[in-house]
């Protein structure tokens, strides 16, 4: 989907900006909220230009002043920011004053000017975080594990063991007394698990909770008063699991597909399972850049699968003598490319993001596009085993 591609490009831009560093506190970040008067921002920049004259370091003073000038020029003819606001950055990068701007995918709620040794990106990174979360609990008398599912990422809250004795009677104690001690210990244990679950799963952003564990213990835990009414109302399923540790959380996810079918992690898992199955049988699947690109141009691709970790470029090289063009994918360093006719060194002529270029080709052929994360084992396998490029086909 276009949304998936846009999210990838937004994430890629943030990653590039996060890797840029200044020599001192000379990288400027400006956030303009929707509807804000841009003239107020330019007035602020002029004030900062005056303050910059007091910077002791000659080089830093020069770089900050140049960055402010770039920003003032960029905002000169802007009367109001875009619909979701604007984040704009400027500073000296590798001895050149650069300017970058981002129209965020959702409205900015922060108005700020910041000068630092790196760009201020936290509000934009926050937009990539999944806004909804689901609680996961696995519990029995001996162990419990709690986690949060946010988008495609599982965040472990805590895995802990209990001190509840096994159901064997110690010598010298009456069975009734021993059973009572076990039940007291179990009660305290379940109360501890319930308190932790309530603390983490009551907040509004947690939209549902799945409870799992071996045997009937989980049902007793649910039916008692260990969970608050607010947490209980969020229980969407109870699932039998063989394990109660972190592996059990994965097991819980696998068995909850019908309940959480609309969640990204489940959708991605099913998509990759279908791709792996078709690829293994030599069916309606293609992988590798050459094969997928060929299938796209022939209109065979139903769904294009691309790893979010692909940071390659698609580059056109041009011969300075005959003007011939050669197009290729550059994965790391720019290669030395010679013209087949003149044997001259060809120069990079046009550069484009690899994923964006392939996604545009898919859109021309009415193919769906899915960006695959590496937050899951399946997504990591897709990246490592298939190069992060694959497709489900309409026909062979």
C-alpha cells in the first residue's frame, strides 16, 4: 500500500538525519505546528542571528549564521505551514551548509527552535511508534511472563518465577495445613501478577489483552479478583500454551491469529508464510532483484514484498562522450562503471531510492506493496535468506 511506502520513506529520511553530526552546537531544528504564523518563526530566526554574533568560536559562529540564512531563505515566501505542520533542519554537514524539510505524516504538536550538535528528531520518531498496544499474559503457579505488542514489536515487561511450593507434603506437617500454606502462597503470587498486569494494561492505549498458560490455572486467575475490572474488560481471548516464558509469548501470538488477525504482526506473518510456501514449492512467488523486476515489468506481481532495511540506490550512469545511459542498483559504495562503447568512465547522472523506484514500478502495474519489518523472526529470515526482495505472483 502507498501508506507502507510512505512510512518507509519517512523512516529512511529520519535515519539519514540522525546520522548527521555537527562540529559543535551548530545544527538547527525548527518545528512549526499547523496553522502557526510563519512570520513569527522568521522573527525568531532574526533574533537568533543577532545572538549568533556572540558565539566565541569563529567557525561555529559562521556555520550557525549560514544555517539561519538558509532557513530564512526557505521560509521567505511561505505564508503558512503545510496541513500537518513542518519540520525544517539546517546546518554544516561535511563542510557544506545543508537544508532539509519534512512534512510529517500526522500533525505536529510541538513548536520549537533548537540548536545542537545533532538534529532534534524525537517528535518525528514518536510518529513511527504504534499508537495502539495489546497486553500479553502467560501465567501458571510456577511462572508468569507479561509483554506488550506494539505494531509488529513485542516488548517484554517481565518474566518472573513464583515461590509457590509443589503439591507434595513435607514431612511432619499435616496435609490440611500444608495445602493451606500452598493456597496462601498461590494467592500472593497471583496477586503479584495481577497487580503488574493492571499497572501495565489499564492505560487507554492498551486496546486488548490476551491471557494464556498451560492447564486450567489461567481460568482460575481470570475468574478471581486478581485483575481489575478495567483490565478484565480488555481480555479478548484465553489461549492454551505449553510454555510460560518468553517462548510462550511467541506461542501465544501464534495461537491468537484469529483474534488479532487485523494486527500488523499477524498480517505480516501470514503474508510471509504464504510467500515462503509458494517459494518452496516453486509456485506463485519470485525473489531476488532480477527476477522480481522482470515479473513487475511483465505485470505478473500481485504483491511486492520489500524489507524496510533495504537502503540501496538505483543509479543512472552517463557516458561523458557518447551520452549512453547505464542503470544499475548500488548497494554500498558507488562503483566504477565504464561505457561499453567508448570505454570511458561513466558518471552518476540520476540517483533514486531503490525501494521508491521499485514501488513506483509496482504502482504502475497495479501491484500491491508491503514493507516487511525485521522486528519478527520471519521478517529477519526474509531479509537474510531472500535479500529482502520478493513477490507473490498473479500467474507464472
